[in-house]
C-alpha cells in the first residue's frame, strides 16, 4: 500500500506543479481526493494528445487519485469542502496567491477548522514578495530563474529546457515540504503552511552556476553539451552516431586514455588533472574526437563498460521505453483506464524494500468518485446525496 497509506490529501490543484506533487504522494500510498470544478474539471483534461477522447497529459499526472466535483463559488458546496478539511491531513493548492482567500478558504480560515492541517501552496512567485500576485507558467520562471541563460548551444540563444522543470521541481519541493511538515506535526502536534514558489525552485537548482558567478564575477552562458568544470564530459561523434562520455575524476581519465589509445596523455601535465584538462579543453577535444570517431557507439559502450568509464547512448523516447534497465526497474507501466484503454506511463522512481509504492488506480473520470467520497469521508446517506446533487 505504500509508506503514506494512512495519509489523506485534499487536492485542489490543476495542470502540472500541484498535480505532480500530489501524484508523488499518491504513488507512495496517500489517498488523494482531487477536487475539480463542475463540467470543465482540471484544465489539463483539455490538453492533448488524446486517446479515445481522454487526455493522455491529464492521465499521466493524475493516477492514484479520486475525483470529486465541487463548485467552490457555491456556499453549500464550499461548506462541503470545509467538512472535508476536518477529515484530511493535507490540503494542496496551486492557485495564484489571494485566490483561496477570496473564496474564504485561505490558510487562516482552514487552520481554524483543522488546527493540524498541513496547507501546501505551490505558485509562480510565492505568497510574499513584490511579484507574488503575478501569473506564471513554466516558460516564464525558466526565463526569470536563470536556467535558460545557461542552456543552449555555445554562442547561441538561451533555450528552454524540454521538460517543464519549472513546474516539476516546484511539485517535488512541495512534496518534500509536506513530508517535512508532517514530521514536525508528529513531533509537536502543530500544523503549518508550506509556501513553495516556482521561481525559488529554479534558483535552488542552478547548481554551480551561482558559485561560478560569485567567484568569477561573470554570468555563465550557454555552453552546449559540455560540462562547465569537468573534462571530458559531453557527447562525442562515433562511427555511426554519438556517445555521451563522462570522465568524472582523474582515475577514470587514466582508464579512458588506456582504452582510447591516448595513454601518452595520462602523464601530460596539460591533461593530468581535471583543472588542467578544463584549462586546455580546446587542445584536448580534437585529440579525443580523432579517436572516438574510429568505432561505433555500440563498440565504445562495450569497451567503456568493461573498464568502468561512465558512458551511454543518446536515447530518443522510444529507446528509453525499450531500454533494458528502465524496464527492469519497472519504470514504464501499462495502466488501464476505463475509457482510454491501456496507456504506458512512467512508474514509481522511489524503490523501497518494505513499503513500495505503486500505481493502484488510473486517473479518474471527472467527478467519478464524488458519491463514494461523500459517503466514506463525510458519512452521507442516500438522502444526503440527493440533496447534494440538487
């Protein structure tokens, strides 16, 4: 059932950052009650591609959730939400700051209803600061957060990272914040608000780019596939394609040189240690190119694997889905949906020896579990259900 099997989460999120967070919690066993607006539901239900009329985008982010339809502009249905808040551990939303307050459902209100509630809010710029109420999407925070400025071809224009890392990292950090808050709740009995901004998360994952600027005084620029401080660490052309090679330390460098017939470079002071290889990159790169082009990608993979030089092919998405290691780790799963049929999607990346998470249910149809949730969580009778529907 997963390590979070006793956790109840009220999910008011839509599109990506929030749904990714609650999907992670659901994959680990939490009961995710997804609250959607009538008729339309989550915006992403209307994003392609579609399979048998159902959004594959939505289905890939909303597995392991149950859907209840509530109109939060209706006072009676808003009261139903408040009743649900009394019966859950966590509420997650990713509205623009101020929206929940306008609905009368802000943290200050909900914590009076349930003092132990963990209220997690993921937004573009957070619930404080001069940009707080601005709208934001992934591309906006990638641009503002600096990651685009260091991504792209050397000498080229800043480039957006392919996956929506602005949303996804915010989803992950929100999940981490929730788990940290739950640990504190267990120790102190006190609930709290978790405020995660997409922009903050982009700054947090800039890795060594900030360190490079602070030390050098110069903002890093796009450098293509080359690592900023480790050499060699980039793709090289082979006889029939490309291979990614990552020589992460001097011991690997020695092994790399031996199998590429570059042994003379091992003791060459220009290349003996990584800082020197980095300094003399423009001299070293052609010497490596000349050797790697002599064999096929498959030949080099076998050679490098034999001696422990990190390497890999540049797989397209089809190749990823068919990769032996990916399949062995159950990272591609077939999930059966009542309308869409079977759909492949990523599996659960966190492997646990005793409480493994899994995909227990497909993404829900809009409002599919409304009556079940009202009966199970709020003890509604058939008569109550009739009144709710009217």
